[in-house]
């Protein structure tokens, strides 16, 4: 059974940077896509409203945030991508020191 996680992050509030970020995500590097899949993420979507990003991940039982962070830290191409993306991103005002994507809490679900 898949587990769903939702995360949020902000972009720098600059229309040209936001447009560039959108463009980069229309041509994500194959190495990045492979690292996502290898971590146990089965599906991922990113939505944007203004400069606020919202990510939905559906993961299998092998996924863990800790293992993904460790693998990403050891992957030069992922680090290159993350550094590139950080030019466009900024932490949420309430994020902890060094935290990028912030895990969101579910507060409502129609079914169940």
C-alpha cells in the first residue's frame, strides 16, 4: 500500500525566477528522476500558487526520508540539481534551520 506525503516550500517572489523554476521542471534531468524512483517514490507532483510550492509524494514501503536524504547527499548529480534549485527557492518563514521542503499535516479527509 502506498503512503502519501505532502510538503511545502516557497520560491523567491520574482516572476523571472518563478518562470525559470517552472521551465527547469519541464526538463528534469534523467539522473534526478532515477534517484526519485530508486528511493521508493512511486508518484510525485508539484503544484504552484504564486510563489508557494506544494508537493505530493506517493511512496512504497521501502521509502524513508532518512534514506533518501543520505542517498541524495552521496549523489553528486542530485547535489548539483539541489544547488541549482536553491537559486530559486527560499525556506518557509516557519521552517527549521536548514529545512527546505516542510512536511505538511493532514487536517481533513473526505473519505473514511
